[in-house]
């Protein structure tokens, strides 16, 4: 009996000793801090220029410490609306936005604003000044005034041209055409044979140019395209038809067009600065998230005419030495 009592008394001590010899497991690690989210919603990624715009915005947001994701609207306002719903439900703190439609995209921006999420428009404008936190935009009108002046210098005061316009729901399309015509229409000897839309799309522009060549043939002396993707489509059609005599003008500053300007196969293009606009939008978003609220509604970025004489200054969707700074208004 005494022996049993002794064993019972020693049992807790043995258990304690055994426990004392057990090495403690690793302390649980604290969960890694979750980065705040920023969404990059782009109208389309079927054009290298917009790919540069989206990837630059994403990269700059990531440099600033955010988890950034690119969403492709495929030029479809319904897909764009779906992206906004998913982004807002997913907790994004800001949206860097390239709109599909100047009017049709306003509702999406207002929905984000109502949810307390700022939207910073890049390149494409929406027709509202009380929805987006800021809009960083190329000076499309001014750029095409300058391009129109170079057009007259190159083509002369007599000749015929065709115009291939972009997506008709985008303000950029109309601002570019308006700026160009403000110059060219002052020369009665320069006549527009046709004006057709190709939705900023290379393949569509190729088809449009083929049709225009069939219709107008040798009468065409020049072609003005509302963006460089369409200029490349027109270039393909002209090259296939052996029409290297036609002077072709684009707008964007796409790398392949800049190279063709250098080779004197395209007369000129208007250099936008997508990297400047994308970085500025990401930096504005960062400032908003950190508490700033007083942003200019529109921030224009100058467009520069790239000609065979000036092409050495440009490349990789911008100026070689340094991108131009935007000017707040």
C-alpha cells in the first residue's frame, strides 16, 4: 500500500520532468502583411500601345507597394462594368482606368466614387468632370493641329487624302480629327475623298484601306489615321498594292511606326507618352490612399510630332532621354 502511494506521488513529478525535456515547437509565424490592392482596367490589350499603358501603370503601382492587377475590357462596356463590380467587391483602394466609351463609362466611374474608391482616368477621357478623381490625358487636339501642319508641309497645298478614324464612342477620335481638320480644311486644294472609321483596329484599317484603294485608286495622295494601329493596317494595304507613293500619317508613337518613320516609309506620327500618363495615375492613386484629395480634374500631356528629321529623339513609346512631364489644369 505504501509503495502504491509513493508511486502515485511520484507520477506528477515524472510527468513534469518528461515535459521539461521536450523541446518546444517553433513559434507560430505572424501572417505576412497584405498589400493594398489597386486595379488597372484597360479598354483593350489588342494594341501594343495599350499594353504599354497597362503594364506601366501596374509596374509603378507595384513599385509604390501595391498589389496591382490588369483587367482587359476588350472594348466592351459590359465587360468593363463587370470588372468594376469585381474590383469593388474585391477591395481595391483605387482604380487606374482607360475607358471604353466617353459616355458609356461614366456610370462605372460614378459607381466607384459612390463606394469611396477613386478612379484615375488614363489617356481616354470621360464626359464628366465630377466622377473621376483626375483624368491624365494626351493633348490630342493640339497634337493633331501640329500633325496637320506637318501634313500640309509634306503633301503640299494640292492633293487628295482619305481619313481613317478610330472608335466613334471615344472623345480622342473626335479631338484628333477636329485638330487635323482645323488646319487642313484651310487649304481648298487639299480634298478629303473619304472618311471612315476602323475602331482603332489594325485588321479593320487594313480592310478599310483596301476598299478605299479599290474605290479611289491613284487619286489618293495621302492617308491620315487616328492611331498607329490603324496606320499599320493602312501601311500593309498600301504596301501590298505597291503604293509607296502615298504619304501615310499616324498618331500614338507606337514603336513599329516610329521605326517606319525612321525608314521613311511612314511620313509622321504623333508621339503620345503612355508611360508618363500611366505613372502619373499610379502616383496620384498612391497620394489619394495616403490622404490627399485636391487633384486637378484634367492633366494634359503634350503630343510631339515624330518626323524623319526628329525620329532620333524617340523610341520605346516615348522620348529616348526622358518622358515629358504632364501639366495640371
